[in-house]
């Protein structure tokens, strides 16, 4: 395949300004202030730890930003090959005038200072978005987020619901719920009502999606109020539940969320397959892994029960992509959603993108989201995706199917941006 | 890799006239009469539905063919990217003089009429086969098919057995069995005898394979007549069976089929991994999906018990291909059989073909079958496969292993046709 | 991608002299004496059998080497496509002056004689290693191997422990253990002590790794002496254990091995996912397959309990690679180890290598081992790997990430050799 064609198509795709449909941006502090914000991203801390750096060295309390970066840079030699470090280098080139091919113990300090100066500019947030070709960004909001003090047109609220489904057993979660809704739950019925209040609150602030991450063992089914009420009452009184009862409660809450998604016409982003705290001694956010023995058949009842709800689905295990392609091909309400976490590397993005573009209706594919915590990452992550997308469009459409470049680019633009608009209604 | 080499090799492979070893052709009405026969293929209806068209609009009772096509064409804009729509466009180009790169609401009607005129020619069936480079076609015959009124030399009978293994609990299936065999079953022994009669009937009409599709949960083992007899007696009296008893009966019937395959020297095509009616509100034939958590280890007892039976195996989940490659590499009676349904897209055909050609004896690979319901699909589907095959032969053999083109093409011809002859004895 | 670039990089990588970190070489008879030693490799016998040759013909007692080779050559026509036969042809070209593109019934005999003459040269072993670019070779030693009579600097001992973990129920294994340790075990405590003696013995002979292959069902957890003692006592008295007790004993022994690996600072090679004797009528060493429904989550307790032990991990099912990449990315003590057995074909090596090089720290990847039984196989097997590695380095680093060739080659050298030195301390 002609690399020139790939590059040319990639350049064209890069001209399109995007909406990023899933991030962890804090809208009150969206951009970074130092390289420590950037290199503190769990990808770098966990890889540095994996390559041999003790957790204590990385997470030492009271570490100042510059020292922290200096330490992490020591590990980069072991991580040079990773795509994650290429994101880092790319963003330093793009934003901070870095000309080096590597960040090393001998060149990082000047870079640190130059970056800090750049990020101290009062309009850095705007500059960064503009240079990155991003105009709107979905958030991941806690259910009790007041959603105030930021521009919800630029930073679009998204109701994240893991705590409600899996952590109602924690008193602090229940306290947050009580505070956010102004009501004390007494049982299943009032819990449902409280959740409804959250939807009302989010809805009045322009929410565009409900979202959750789910363990491989989860399998949603409808649970009646009567069935779950005794367990919820015990839970609300602070009793520890049996695993079966905990599952019952999780299913009830999850199903309730789906019902409200139907009522409030919200897409429900499902991020399927993560096991939390597999490596509890790992660094912050570097402890989760997965069991790839999971199937979308576990969601059969859900997809059938809510034909009116859109389910953009992300899968953690690469092997789940074929099921995702097939379920999206059959179920009108199942959508392919980007390349998540451990599957978010070019080797897998390319295989998965090929299959999706060959078999899923083109109006049902959300190409990519950045999943970023800081704005600076949109650029290198979307760039990585655009490279893979351009490669697939060039190979499978322009070359193999003899499409014109412009026709293939139109397809690319639809999965990059058009579908984000139509699926989430932004 | 030189695209020119791929194209050249593909052109050479296209000269070979083929036998299609698995289809759903109705030999009494093998070719289409209008584009509605073609666009009524479940790939188009299910994708149109998936992309947003209500089932009612697609399956409205009494819909005339032309209106139906007009409606489906409305969806094509959303499906343009799919390989299935490329089959449609390719066959319209090949057979109906279509010059458009897309079929749209503004050009479909002329195409519809031109196609109808072409298909009305009295020898259209022969023309279509000839232009497609296909000379013989395997069927999928119900167990009670009289197998009369067609040329069994061109349309080769294949005994499809899903109903016997999984649906004996339905009174209409039992009634069909009684009628086909002229005997009433009273228990396991007579059921076995009845099945034997089916094999005799099919054998006398040139059957070349027995075939079945199997759910991921199925695991065949030998079941004795004594063990299963009580359950079968209850079943024959119309009683509903417990899940365990239903499994026992399925296993008994399946094992009995394998025994007859041994006796009648018939290959037993296993199509492994489909869950039926996962989306019961889907369009006709667009309701089935799969659970990829399946293993060929479930067939260990079968493969060991019947060394004399050839088992050409198709797997639904792409991830099953590595097991299929490995089991075919070790078991003399396990054969790789084409690229089935949700795995039948170039992205997966290419990966799977590479692995098979690198690790499975070349006399044990059936390259492709069309699975078609209407003859017009052999051309675009085999063309798609030939493209992928040519790509793998060029990359992995001519370039990487420095084979001559003619040597690589000989390998290609063996998996395209030669093995169909030797494995099925046609 | 330019094939010339791939070739150039492959040629550079070929200049590096290697250490082979896992083989089944018998150090007392490391090289072959005739082509029968080479073609007796299970890959050829099992593939010949799979392609149709009766086991009896291959394993006829008293068969002389030349007749055996003559028979196996008859099958090569069916196996010509396989990468395994390409290994055979490549090594015959490299070592025995073979100019043919195929080994056939008409040319094999001259080759046989020429090869026998070559291998009869007194320094053939040295010549072969030198020509292959291999200087040190890890062994697979039975736990009762005296480890004497060979150069442990060239042939590095590795303690293989399958027998201890899974076959202590066999009296001959217990007898071998008693003989090797000079002690009779009376229960869990003395069994642990006996195992310690094995580690001492191996340690005093330069052992560099402990190793084991594991079935998909295995899931290690800590088992206390008290808990397991009754079962071990019954076992030592020759009683057959229940499956649960057998599992308990296996887990205890396995965990004990991990404890000694910590104490003796030995890496513990885990080869995960093989089912033994799936096809018991297969040829010698051609009976094992796998169930791909396995997850590294089964090893969570182990990885957490032994942060000080390095676990180089090989997975049998290709679909396990994504988990392996992800676990190596998170757990500091998990290492990716080569491409094992059914995954050891270029189609899978390439996909797996891409993912590893993009996401696992570069100091944690062992690129390849030959797994060979005879020295002649290092050359073609490492050549196959180098081709795949060069392709990935060229595509993903030189072309896609614009690395210089020398930078990409340094990465290649690290996974080919550097990490073998640092991980195993050789």
C-alpha cells in the first residue's frame, strides 16, 4: 500500500474539527499546568512501575511536580517503544516546541520549563483545544456533580453511574446520593425515585449520555421492586449483602438506569469487561485488568427490552470486537464505540476498525474518543486513531474496493464526527 | 506488497471453474427473478433494519417486489461501507450492466427493470452459473426432502439435520419424520432406524454430506439406547422434556447421525457456535448471534470416536479460528471449512486464511462456500474470497517464502476446488 | 511497505549471536545424526498423520532411520504449504547444500546421505551452533536430572516441574523423587523439603529458570501444609485422590515451587493453556491441544503474592495474547515469553509482536525461543521470527513512527537477546 496515500488521507482527516465523545476532563481544570499533570497520567506511572520503578518512588507523598517528572523520565528508556510514550513525545512536539526524538534525563528539564511557561499562558486551554482540532468534549460526571461553573456547551455532561450500580453498599455513596437528591431512600421505590432526580438534574444541564463500566461477570436482567426491596432495605441500613443480593441490587439499579435512559432519551454508554483492583499494589489507576471470557450474549435481555435506547458499546478485550461487530450488525440499538484502554493501540485499532467498517452500518460507528484526563492528550490520541483509520480507508476502500479518495474520506468523517452528532444529538 | 501481483494472481484464480460446497439454493428456483429476490437476502434486510428501518416496513405483508426493493434502497446510504453491499453492487455490475458505483434512490428503478428483463431470459440460471464460473452446487436439504425434480449432478444433495437433533420435540417435525420414513417411532431404537432410512434415501440420490449447525453450548458424547429411551418415549408422546433430557436426546440423535455418516461414508459438516433467536424482534433470518465462549475441546469425544468420518468444520466466532487450525493440524478427520456468516468478511477471511495456509495440511482445507440462497451471489462472494486468498498467497508465499506464482496458484486452486472434490468425493 | 527495508533489517538482526531461552535439547546428544532425527520432530510426524498417513506406518517398531524418512517424505506434498515444512527445507539448504525448492520422493535420498555425512563430522554440534548464530541454549531438565557430563555454560539447566505438580500420583515419579533427593517423603512438610533439595541441586549447577506447562483449568492459590497434608499422605501411600484433592496437591506443590523460585531468585516460566492427550491415538507428542477459554485472571493471586519472582509467560492460544500484553503492561513481574507451539506461526507471531512492541515495556519482552529438540532447528525457527520481527519494526517503527533503522534495530536486539540476559541473569 502506498504510504503516501495513507498520509494524504490522514492529512485530510486532520482538517476536521472534532467532538470528543468520552473523556475524564475536569472542566474546572481542563488543561495541564506542568508536565507532571501530563506524565502523571496513569499510562506513564503504571508503565514506569511495570518496567521496574517502585510505586513508592512514583507516589511519594508531597513530591513536587518537577521531581516527579524527573523520576518518571528515568523510566522512559524502558518505555520508548510504547505507543503511550509516542503520545507524550508527539504532544511535546506539537505544543511545546520539542525537537527531540526522545525525552531523556539530559533533555527533560528544559522541556519541563518551556512547557510550564506555555501552559501558564492565560488562554492555554483555548489554544490547546484549537490546535488539537477539538471543539466540544464529553465529560464523565459523578452522579452528584453540581454541573455548575463551566460552559456545558463546550464541556458536555455525561452521567457516570458505576457508584450507583456497584457501590451503594458504601455509606459515603449513599450519603452523596442523599445530599444530591435531597431525599433519604427507604427502599427500592424511593431509590428509583432518587435516581430519577439525578436524571432530571443532569437533563436540565444538557447531559448527552449516561455511562458505566462493567465487570466481565455482569449480566443485566429486569428485577422487580418487590424482589429487590428487602435487599435494598438491608443495604440502606448499612448491612453487608450476600453476593447474590448484591448482584440483585446491581441489576435493579442498572435496569432502572436503562429505564430512565429511555424516558430521558439518553444513549447509555456501556464499557464492558473490566475487573477492578486485580493488582491492588499497583499505582493509582494502574490496578485494573480483565478476564476476556465475557460475551455480549450477557446483554441479550437488555438489548431486547430497550429498543428505544441507544447503547454505544466499548469492549476492553480485543477478542470481544467480533461480537461487538456482529451485535451492532444485528441489533438496531447497539453501536460500536471507539477503542478502549487495553485495546487502544494501533495493532488492535487497525484490526477492529477494518472489521467494523466492513460489516457495521456506517451510521452506527463512533470512531474514537480520547478517554483523556487532560486536554493535551486529544491531539496525539486522535492522531494515532486517524493514522489507523486512514490506513484502513486506503487499503480496504481506495485500493481494494476502488473507491475514490473523497468517497472514502466521507466515510472517515462520518465515523470521526458525524455519528457523534447524530447518536448523541449534539 | 505489489497490488499488481495480487490482482494478477486473483485473475488467474478466477479462471478456475468451481464447485460450491455449501449453499441454501432451492434447486427448483435457483436463480432470482427480480432484485427483490436478491435484496431480500437477510444480509440486506437485517442491515437495513440495524441501520434504522423498522421491521414492519421491510416485512409488510403483501409487499410487491418492486416496492420492497425501493424501500430497501433507501437504507443503502447507511450500508454503503459494508462488504455485503459491495456484493450487491458487484453482482449488478457483472450481470445487469450496472455502471454506477452506488445504487441510490435515483438510479435503482432502471436497474430493477433491466435486471428483471435479464432474469426473465429462459436460460438465466445457466447463464448465471456459467458467468460465475460455478458448475456444481451443494444444497441444504431438509431431512424429508423428496430430492426429486432436479438434476442431482448439478445440485448435490446434503442432508441437513438441525431439526432432528434439536427440534424432535415439535410435533410437526415428528410428523415430517413419520411421513418421510413411512414409520412411526416408538422409542430410541426405532428412531435410530428411522434416521437410517433417511440416510438410505439421501444416499440413493447422491448425497455428499450430512450437515448441522450447533449452539455454543453443545458438546456431543455417546448416549446409549437404554439411557435415552425413556426420554425419547416421553418426547414422542408430546411431553415437554427437562433441559437435561432434551440434551440427552440431542446427543443421542447427533451421535446416531455420526454413526450413519461412518456407515454411509459421508462427511459430516459441523457449523459450530450459533445461538438462535437472540434478537427475536429482528427480521427474518436476522435474529441469530453467538456466544464466543465455545471450544472445540467440546468435540474431543466425537473426533476420537469417529476417525473414519471427515468433519469439515465451520466456526462462527472469528476467535475460534485458532482452535480450528490447531485441531485440523492434529486430528486427521478435522477439516477447515470456509468462512461462515459473521466471520465472512475480508478482515477476518484474510487473518484466518493466513493461519490455515501456514499450519494446516493443504489437502485438508476447504477454501470457501457461498452459503447463498440465490445463484447470483456465488460471483461476488467467491470474488471476495479470491481477493483475500490472492493477497495471502502473494504476501506469504510469493513474497515472504519466494515461491513462484505458479506454485502459489496451485495451492490456491487446491483449496478453491481440488479439496472439494477429494473431501466430498464429487 | 518496502520489502527491501524488511529484508535489510532482517539481515542486520541475523548478525546478532543469540541465547536460546527455551529448548528441549539433550545436551548429551544435541545435534542430529540423520534426517530421521530431524524429520522425527513431532511437527512432521503429526502433520503427516493429520494429512492421512496411518500412525502405524510412522511409528512402526524397529523402523530404520532411512526408511522412516522415506515414508515421511511421501507426505510432504500435502504439507508443502506449512511453515514447519519450510523450516525443514530452510535447514537443509543452510546446512546440507540442498538446492531444491521441495524435498520429494525423487530427491530425498541423496539429501539424506549428504546430510548424514555432514552430521557425521566430529565437530558438527559446534559447526551447527556457529552457523546458526547461537551460543548458549537453555535446557528442559527433569527434576531428577544429575546435570552432569555436559558444559552447563553452553547448555543452561532449567528445572522442569510438570511431573511434580501434576504427576506425584504416579509411583515412578515418587520413586524418582526419592532417588534424586535421598529422602522419603512422609507428608507435606517433607515433600516441601524434598523440593527444596531439588532447587539446591539445580542451583549448584547453574540453573537459570524453573518451568512448567499448565492446563487451561489450572488456577494457583496458596495452600497451607495443614490443609494439604492428609491428601499428600494418602497420595504418598499410593491411594488415588479425588479430583478436588488432586487439585489441592497440585496447587500446594506449585505454590511451593514459586516460594523456592523467590528464595533461589529464579524466574518461573509459565506455559499456560495445554490440554494433554486430547487425541490419544495421535503420534508421539502429537496428541495435545487446548481449550482457549482460559484467562490470566486465574493467576492473579500468584502474581500478587510473588512480586519478587519474574514470571515469563507463554500462552498457547493466540487469543490469550491480548491478556498477556495487558498483564505484562500492569504487573512488574509478568513478562511476555515468545510464541509457543500452536501460536508459533508467522500469521500469529506478527500480530502478537505488534501488540507487544506497542504496549509492553521493552525490557519485559523475550522475543523468541526455539523450543527445539535438535540444534538444527534454531536456524529456521529464529529466522522465521526475525522475518516477522523485522516486518513489524519496519512497518510500525521505521515507517509509521519515523524511527531511524538503527533505533528500531536496537529495539529488535533487545527483545532478541538483551532481555534474555537481564531477565535470566545469563
